[in-house]
C-alpha cells in the first residue's frame, strides 16, 4: 500500500509539472493553432536562469528565502522575454502561411535554443541547488513523499486557480477566449489580437518557468536537453486531454503522470519514455480529439 | 534601401540591441560552476550580442519588407522574375547538359583526386542525398510532415547489422531486405496514423522515432543496447579481396549508383499518375479525394516509399561505419534530414541534392564551425520558413507542348 | 426518362442542429436541375452528403449510372462516389494552386487510369501510352472550357472566372454521368455568367451529362434549369419547372422575399 501511495504521489508530482508545461501548449494552440514545439525549451531556459541567478545570489551572500523568490522571479521574467521574442521572430511573420511552416519554424527554434544553451553554458549536467525548504512535519513520511513534492503539487494547484480566475474574469482573459473562438471576429469587435497572442505566450512561459524551477530543484540537476523530453511529454498530455482545452490539459497531465509512475513502478523503468510515447500514439489513433476535446467537422 | 538608415531605423536597431543584451545576459554573460561556487563573467559576449543584434535587425527588417512589399508598389512582377531566374537557368537544356556532364566527370574522378578521408565524407554526403530524396517524397511531395524518419533509417541499419551478426547474411542480400523491412515498418506505422491531421501526424511520427530508438537502447538481448554492434563487414565483390582504401572507394561508387537510382526513381515518380496524386493531396486533401483519389492508399504509398529509401540509406550507413549504436538515430538526425528537404525546396530534386551537400559538407570542411552546426541548422529552419518557405529551388512543374497551341512556350 | 440520382428522406444532424431534414430529390437523365434557397438552407450540406464528405444521419442516396444498377452511396468515401460517376465543384474554389492548369485536370483522370509505382519507374510502353492519353484527354477538356492558353500556368495565377471553369474541367475529367456544381457563377461578372450558361448547356447536350447545381443567380437558374428544388431551413419547400417556381408564393416569400429585402 505504501508503495502504491508513493507511486500515486510521484505520479501526481509528475502530472503537476506536465500540467504547468502542457497549459502553455494548449493555450497557444487554442489561440493560433500552432504546436509550439519550442515551448519545452522555454521551461529549460527558465530552469537555467534560476540556476544562474541562485548561484550568483548565493555567492553574494543572500539568504535561502530571498534566493528562492528572486530566482523564481528572474526565471519567470526571462522565460516570458524569450517566449515573446520567439513569437515575434519565428511565428508572427508566418501567421498567414501554410500549416506546416510555423511547425518547422518551431522545430528550428527548439534546436536553436538547445544548442544556444549548450554552447553558451555546458553540455554537462549541472547540480541544481535545492531551493525548496524541507518541511519537518513530513519527516516521518519521507519514504512516501518528499517536501519538494508537496511544494510542487500545492504550487501547481495555486497556479491553476489563478489561471482559471484570470481567464474567467479579467478583460484579457475574455479577449483570449474570444480570440480562441474566432480570431477574425474578435479582431472586428476590437480585440487587439497581437496583444492577446503576446499575453498567451507570457502566461504560458511563466507557468513553464515555474515548472522548470520546481522540477529542477526536486530532481537536483539540469542540462540543456531537459526541455525537449519534458516538452514532448507535456504535449502528449495536452493532446491526451484534448488540445485547446484547459481542463483537458490538466486532466491529461495527471493521467500521463500516473501512467508513467505506475508503469515504471510495476513494470520496468527502462521503458519510461516508451510508455509515454506509446500512450500518445494509441490515444491519437483511437481518440484523435483527446479526452475532453471536441471532434470538429471540417467546413467545406 | 536608404530609408533603412534613417534616424528612426537606427533607433529601432538600438532598441533591438538593448533588448537582446538583456535577453542573453544570464546565459551568454554569466557562467557558473555550482560545484566550486565560481562565477565567470564574459563581458565580451555582451558586446558581441549587442553589435550582432544591432546589424541583424537592419537586415531582418529589410528582408521582411523585401518579402512583403507594401501593397502600393507594383513589385509583384519583379518578384516573379527574381525567383524565376535560377530555375529558368536550370531548365535551359544547354546549361543543364553541361552541368550534368561536369558533375559526372567530377564524381567519377573524385576518388582518384582526393584522399580516402575525403572519399568517406563524400560517401556520407551521398547517403544524406538519398535520405533527403526519400523524405522529400513524404514531406515535399505528399506534404506529410514525418519527424520520425530516422526510425526507418535505424530499421535499415539494424537489419543489416543483426542479419549479418546472427545469420551471416551478406550486404547484397541485406540491402533489399533492409529496404523491405523499412517499407513494412512504414506501412505498419502509416496505417493507423495517416488519418491524423498534419501537425498531429508530425508528433506521432516523432514519438514513433523515439520509441524505436529507446527500444534499441534498452532491449539488450536483441540489439546489444547502447554499446551497439561492431564489426559490420563492408560490402565487397565475392572472390575479390579489397584493401581498406579500395573498399571505401568501392562503397563510394556504390553510393553514387544508389543516389543515381534514387534520383531516377523520384524524378519519374514525380511526374507520374501517383506523383501527381501526392502533390494534389498536399495541395488540398478534400478536393483531391473528391476528384477520385484514394487518400489512405496514396498517403500509405508515399510513406512506405519514403521509408524504403531510409532503409537502404541505413544499410549503407551500417556498411560504411562498420559500427552502429542507437546514438546515431536520434531526433536530431531526423531534423537534419528535414532541414535538407526544407532548405532544398519541398519537392525539388536538384534543390535537395544541393542542400544535402551544403548541410553535410560545409560543417565538415569548416571545422571551426562544426560545433555551431546544430545551432545553424535551427536558425536555418526558422530563417527559411520566414523568408523563403519554398526553399532554394521553388516548385518547378513539367510543361507540355501542344500542336494546336500557337503561343511560344519555352520547352521543358 | 430514368433517374440518375434519387434521394429519399435524407437527414443530416450536426450535434443538435438539423442541417438537412428529410429531403427528397431526384435528377433524371439529361436534366439540368437547380437547387436554390436562402443562405444556410442546407444546400451545400446536401452536396457534401451526396459526394461522401459527410456521412448522412438518415435516409438514402441512390446513384443510378445510365444502363447500370442503382447503388446506395451514403457512407461511401468521396473517391468511391467519384468512381461511381458523380463529380463536383466547390463553392469556395478548391484547385491545386501549385500545380499547372493541365495537371489539375489530369488529377481528374486518376480514378479512370491505373498505372502503378512500378510502371511509373520503368516507364514501360503501357504507362507511356496511358500518360499520353491522360494528357490528350485533359487538354481536350481544357479546350472545351477555353483554357487551352493557360495549360502550363499555375492554377493559382488564373483569374477568378477561369478558376471556376478549370474546376468544371477537372470534374469532367473523371467522366461523370452527374455533375454537381456548387455556385458556379459566384463572383463572376455578367459576361462570364453568360459564358457559363452556355458552357453548362453544352456540357449537358454534347457530353450527355446530367447536372445538379446550387446557384444564387436567378437569371442563370431560370435560363438553364429543367426543374428547380427549393430548400429553406434544411427542408425542401417546393419543386417544379422554372415557371412554376417563379409563381410559387411560398418560394417568393422564403427566397425571393429575402432577395428583395437585401
């Protein structure tokens, strides 16, 4: 039972991280119908920024709480800056081209960012400081759950609530929903579509940065390649839930997290990624619109 | 052109420079070593980024304007002739014959003019020509974005390596078997996924590519895992002993033959009933079906045929390196082959050949740049999509002449 | 005269919305039949059901090739419907923009020819002969729609009216016995519309092809149709000759009334 609980909570943690990234995918897809392949790299850049900031601040002699807050803020700021710049360079000029062009451009961006960090930093794994404090309350349960896992699950939950409020009640949230429904119509009724797209990238990038810092601090090491795999997994989760659907992305992430956790726990850990990809292939074959997605009839 | 140097434009570029200095500051300037707690500050990078962003932003705006001229200017005709000139040159039969003649002589004389090191590089480039042309069927002609093409390459390479290891089968038997197995995998994957929409298909093929690689990496009993398979024999002619040098020259000529065969097949397919159906499917799936083309069958043919060439390329690769392991078949390999197709121009044969040589040979000869190779691949994909999505050589279609037609159309 | 197309009680639902509601329609051999009705009446949806793009929720569609047996075609794939002998054009033109005008028509020959990969690679005499036949057949059709000047141009560079004619030629290349035209005159000037009028009549007379068309240009419809079906809100509200339809108060209210307001 303990083992089951451990796997369950491990899956929940994984799922939370996937959700933070998957939301960025699903929101961008909802607004501009683009699979932002480079979204995982934004998460990786967030983690790297946090690592660099934390190291510099540590040498400068700041305390752990200050470091955590500043590193997190800087990671978010930089991830957003990269996300918006990427949109302006690689996607905006392609808004009226064929469907494949932006996807190829996104793959290019992803390769570029990986190698940018590889060349400017290092190809080795870097140890990531454990920024998240240890909770003494949890000590007796250490064999089931770690405090960093609690932090991840709680933070993700908080971010989800904030996001829901933002989309439901703010002006920009309403503009985003309108743009997702019909971009031309939204433009006609006075929605600044460029601003909406920028905001979508900012929100998505922020969540990816939070995810990046949390997971890096949980696992304790990062390299330039972490974004690629995480990105593919999060995309899988988004598709699983029905791409374009926000609750779908969360549900899909949790299902994927548990699948991986239980499959590696009870079957074999060698094939962790095979389970994820195999799952993706199966879902797309049997339910192309995802768990919460709607099948659309193409207009002729 | 001159308006790009007005005060306003300089201000824009300065802002860009500042933005990129800010953007790249943590990653380009600071390098930390968390083990020894040392921080290295590389201020020279900041200057580099600033200057680079300043000048590149001029170029960026200039080319964007060049690509989308303001609607008031009647620049449309100019745009047509500009992009058309190179294609026209290629089409005129005189220059074409001359170019082909020169290429044949150079290709034949190459192993006798250059060292075996150069010959090996050339063989590699030719493998990529074949891979590029094969993927060109899938992506360029049929418009199916396949991000897992490397899986079929791996199938080919491992078929030869394993069949040789366990059953001692020779290269000559394994070449068709590798091709057939890759085609089989193409059909097995294609059957369920080809009804997916374009971008979903891309991700599923990517997933499939990764699955194949991960299985090869982890299934030690079958594939010997990450340590790979060594001692794969090079191809030879039964009864003739060949030195290492001679066998690499032999492989080179074999690769030339395979490349020529590929070119012939692809160019004939392109202007055939089935090739036209691929292109029509790429252009408009619904209209194509409504005109009586069986979507599933046509897509499956493209997929399987593309995979066949990857399979042959894989067998060749295994024979050339005599050692393979899963690390040769990562997603980046798929991305390189895709770049070849995109850079060359989707559907263009000469374009794909040219870009395979550019993308494979340039990093080999510019050793100083070789570590920037992947960075440049990434940038090239983005830049091509933004400025010239049609590739080096844009879509050229066969023209026909008719007796009744009095207009003087230039020949094909 | 025998029917070439019979539709019985055809129904098409999208979620809770009923786009086509128990429609009966038939086209007899050699007829030009028009399908009219206000925007959103379900005309194009009906076309999409007939040509296999949508799978109807209920009812029957029977295609009867002249001299052949009736076939129930609902639920078939679009290419199978085309193979049986129904070909269509689209309301918003769907050509293959980066193929030449001739190649666009050649695609229409796909389902009437059968050379395979091996033939294409070997270029044996059978394949070459078939290829020549495809080219000749397609060129002949281009002459018919007066596009022979443009054979080697890219389809995307054609003027609007010419693109509509090219779509018709492409559909004809599949050798249909029933041609379905979805608003062939949309966006054409009066001169082009007159030419189209002539073209459609000639196709019907010279090639012996029955025609079902959706059209908003009342002059064209009244000129060329043998019979007219009128739809409104997914339902069929009237059938008759142009003269009968012109005098039908229900139609005037539903359709021409809207026209008068517009």
